[in-house]
């Protein structure tokens, strides 16, 4: 059975969790609905004026709407005050964006969304054991579920620093699993893989003395940028935006071919230009 863990949107601080195992728990997950299901299609079609059906569409036209998830819970406590404290943990999920992580066997994925409602059931109180059942409903405006495991790899322009799999801007330590990342024959190329069922969009961070320049080529296309200096530059491939210190730098894009990784596939990227800096690439398996 699944375990559901809630975190702050941009931090690792845990807010609460619902357990789906058979252990002696105070906060119990009874049922989860909508997490593994495919969201409703929002693909637009045009009816044929003559004949049956609609006009054909391309694969690129297929899209899905937001995801709604309902969690059924049970709270068990030794006294009324403790029960109110447990309910307070659920109420504390409101008025904020949260990361909801679902661990189910070997599958470990998450999404960022908002709590629409915490709704306790109407039930008579048991004076011997304080208990409460109810449901938490969440809305995730992006339908993709992302792997909790993130791959962080680094590449340098041809002839730059020695390559390898690493974490962080200090280039210290290996990124696991070792089967992913830089191809052993080159320092400036990186193989991105996606074991999921939906297109994956990596996040790129240009760091070091990059001199405000980036040229990344992949699959016959290129991502080229010329802009500000003085700090890490973040390229969000899903939103196709560039930021430096929280300030939008997308106007410096010369070529807007942000890399993406198809479901169950891979993409080879090559860093051609980054001044004397390097590029950190974060990628996750992505599911619909």
C-alpha cells in the first residue's frame, strides 16, 4: 500500500504523512484516487463536415488537463487533544502549494499542487478511542508525475575541465546511478534518459565564469543564449524561460530549442559554448 508524504513546495521540510501499511499508525491512508489514472484529455478536434468522425490529429496535438487526487484518511488518537492536533496537520496543508510524494513499492513520484478541501466525515464520537475519517482533495495543474530521484550531471565545453558525474556547483561526488550521464568518450556530451511515459523537461544551470554565453546542441537543434553575468543562470526547459538571480533573462535567447526527452527514450546533448563555466543538468523520469 502507498505512503503519502507532504513537503513544502521548495524545501525538504516534511509537513505530514499518511501511512498505507499495516503498522500501528495515527495517520492512516485508506484509499488514493486519481494518482495513477490518466487525467482527462483536452485535445481539441474538429468534426468532419461530411462523413463520420473528426478530422485526424497529429501526436503532438494530444494533451491532458490538470490532475485531481482524492485521499481517504483515518486518524487514530488516544485523546481528543491529540486528535485535534492530527487534524491540524492536515488543515496546515491549505493556503499553500505543497509537494505530494507517493511511495508505492518501487515507484516513487511526486507533484506540486494545492489542497482544495479537507473534509472530515460526520460520525459519532467514540469516547474510548478518538478517531476521525475524511478526505483530502488536491488539484495539480500540471498533470505529470515526476520521479523523486533526480539525476544531476555536469558537462563542460569541449577542451574544458575533466568530465564526470557529479552533484552541485562544487563538482564534488558522483551522481548515481552511474549508468546515466556523461558518455565516457567525451567531456562535453551528456546522454539524457527518460524511463517514464511522458515527455521529460530537464532544468539546466549555467555556472562558473560563463561570460554570459551558452550554446547547447541536440538532435540537430540548438539552444543559444547571450545575457548577463555574475551568477548561475537557470534554463527551465518546460516553461522555456531563463532566469538569473530570480530576474527573467529570456530576452537573451538567440535560439529557443530547449531540449526535451521523449517517453521511454533518450537525447544526446553537447555543450559547445559556456565561456569558462560549466552546465549542470537535472532530469527526472516523467509519467502522465
